[in-house]
C-alpha cells in the first residue's frame, strides 16, 4: 500500500468562512462546546464536556480554587491514613435546604454503589471499603466515612494519600431528597437541586440554559445572571457563530487553523496548556497486535513532528511518552533510522510481501481523518497496510468498548487534573481508558505508591517506573499533546491566565441593561 501522500493530507484544509461580527452586547453568556454532557449526574457522566458543565452547577468537596469548595479546611493524621473535612458554615442547596455533612456522606455512598454510580469509582477507591462496595462484597454503609457533626466528616483510607483533598476536587455531592423524590428524573431541570453557582433551568439535546443560584455560598461574587450553552459539533461552525457574535466562548476551533484565527481575531483566539493526550489504543486481543514487535514497529515509525507541526498546525506537540517530562531517547533518533528498525521488526514478526499485514485504524472527525492518513502513510513504508475506518464519536466509543477494532485514535482530557501521574491513572486496571486488552496489576500498585509518596522527587521516580511499564513494549502508542484552544469575546473579563472553565468567575464588560 502506498497510501495518500502527505501533500494531499495537507491539501484537505479549507479556508474559514467570513462573517460579520455582531455589535449588540447581551447580558447572557453564550458558550459553544463540541459535545454536551452525557449525563448531568456527576457519578455517571464521562465526557470531557460533562466535566466542564459540572463546574458550573456543582460545588466540589475540595476545590481547584479555595473559595469554590464546600470545605474550608482539611486535617490529616495517622500518616495520611485519616483525613477530617470541615464544611463551610451556612451552606445551602439551590432550593434553600441546608447542605450538611450527612448529605455529603449520602453522596459518597451513592458514588461507590455500583447500582447508582457509573463504572469507574475513580478517586473514591482509596477510601476504606469503596472497592468492596463496588464489587458487591459490602454494603454502601461500609464506606470508611463518618459524620462527626453537621459540618464535619472523617475519612479513613486504605493506604496513605498525601494529597487526598486533591482527589476530592471533582467530587460533587448531590441532593439526597431530590434523588429519592424523582428517581432517574432528578436530573431534569424542573427537579434539579444543586450547590454550584448556576442551576439548570432548560435542557435539550443541543442546549442547556443555566441561571444564577442565589443560594450558592459565593453568589455575591457571581456577576453573570444567565448562561446559554450550545452543542455545536462542527468546529468550523463554532468559528462562524463566534465571528457572527452569536457565541462569547467557543471551545476547540479547528487546531490546524489556529494561525489564521489569530490573524482574524487577534487575542480572542487563545491557547492554554491542558492535560490532553492523543494516543492510539492498541487492541491486545487481536493476534497481530499481541506481538510486542508489531506494537513497537507501529510506535517508532510515526513521524510525530509532522503530525503535530503540519497537520495540527503547531497547537500540539509530539508525545513519545504518555507522561510529559519523562526521559526517553526515541525523539533523538532520526526518523529514517526508526523506520529501518520498524521495518526489520515487522519482518522478524513474520510479515512481508508473501504474508502482508493489514490492520484497521478507527477514527472520528475531520481532523483525526488527516492524522489517520499520515499514520497510514508511515506504516505503509514499513510493510503494514492500514484500512482507515471513520465513525462518529459515540460509534467509536461503542466499537472500542466492544473490542471491535485493531487500532483506534483516542484522546483523553484530564481537565484540571494536571499532576503528571494523572496521565497514568486512566490505563490502570479499572481506569476509564483501560479497554484495549492490556492490564498490569503492577501499574495499579505503582499508582498506589505514587499517591502515598509525599516527596516530589521520589514521586517523579515512581512515575517514571510506571511509564516504563506501559511503554517498554508499546502497550499503547502516544502521539501528541494538544493545547486547549478557546475563542473568547473581548467583552469577557477574567479569562486571562487560565482556561475559562469557571463561568461564575467571569464577567461581561458591557451587559445589556
């Protein structure tokens, strides 16, 4: 297979359509996202868009910003095995009910209960009894959390965790009485009760309207009264709506058009460092890919500099490791030398002109299609044919989940979880990305050691060991790290240094009166 040339890969990009900017300011913040939340239940939702929306409608137990958290103070004892959380005084739910430590305990038990939570217990797994509850070996009441008084909870862990409050930054308590009264319909806007700066008041498949929650603990600091969030799947359409003045915030315009957008929009087109990894899932249950020589050949033959620099257009950087900053030697080896080694590995594995190897390559989206063509071009040179298979995103998730793939272009976004070991967590047993036929209990054990280690240098050494477990035999194939790109209207204030994902912290310079 010769495959399309790289010249034709780059020729697929079209110019942005020109639109007249709107001049009428609005009191409503209008946000465009590529996808919506798969659920407004924070124990069920998995999409990156859901994580963004949760930050608007829920207050976390601990916070990325101290004043966002339900807790005002944490204390540890017993060598980080026991933690005490102190809630702020006067907390209320959006319906005016007091928000108490008992509500938090109820939510924690629900989050660990396999009958009421999603498949990934995530950060709760370190709490004593959580894994036994998830496995059906214990009742939710066995969770190692107890209420000391109306504003105080005590957590007992299974192992030391020096940064346990960090693990609670995306734990969002929910109102027990709303859930018990309405069952699965508690997430409908008419039934919704929450603790965040905004409350959902209307929802459709492609939109979500939020209004300010007057009972939020920092409501006086929230200046925008209403938010309209729209799902706009097409990246080019998000650009056109932004330029027409119909959106104030738009996430992830076409990355390969970033320089053009900067020319058109100036500092309204902004990039932010983000814990995003684009990688190839390798189905270890498919016979050719069970051979580490084939996986290694696929890994080392990829021209990541071309993909990140030319196809994506400089808004991404090549990734030779899953964890950023881990030492590696592959990037210093000339690409042509790597290609020769990769071709030899394919021959040693028994493939060649008389026994050709063909693998399916699954992707979703226009930008990923161009990446897939570049990958196929590289692999053709080492004797591996790639059959490119396009799917919409939900179909891709389903095919991967059912094991109906050879190779799949995937991405995870850790959101605000930027600690280096968080890049490992999705691939550990039970992790949300551990769905490609490879599992190593040693990785889970190392992650436990990392969580318990309080010394940064020793922790980084453990992270490097864990990275080696994943990458020594190319169990997965990192491609690049993407920046987050936002289009931000000039009337928005408060979005200078960090991604604008806390909409309650933003302000509009000229709201309509």
